[in-house]
C-alpha cells in the first residue's frame, strides 16, 4: 500500500509541475492545442453552428 501511495504522490507532483511549466510557456491550455491538432483536414467538413443549420432547414 505504501508503494502505491508513494507512486501516486510522485506522479501527481510531476504532473503538477509539468502542467505549471507548460502553462507558463503557452497561452492556450494543452486541451485546446491538442484538439486543434487532431482536427487536421477534417476541421472544415463539420459545422457546429446550430443557428446556420436551423436557417438552412427553414429554407427548405
């Protein structure tokens, strides 16, 4: 049990300091940067503008 607790504390402290250092270097958080990279070539294919979708449905 002590090994597990020790590993948990070490992992949390490393993650905290890594995140703090990352936040000082970048204006956007890591989630925003990862989502921007994952989109790739499909980024423009999907539209989440609900008002535009409703306007298109009303025109039919």
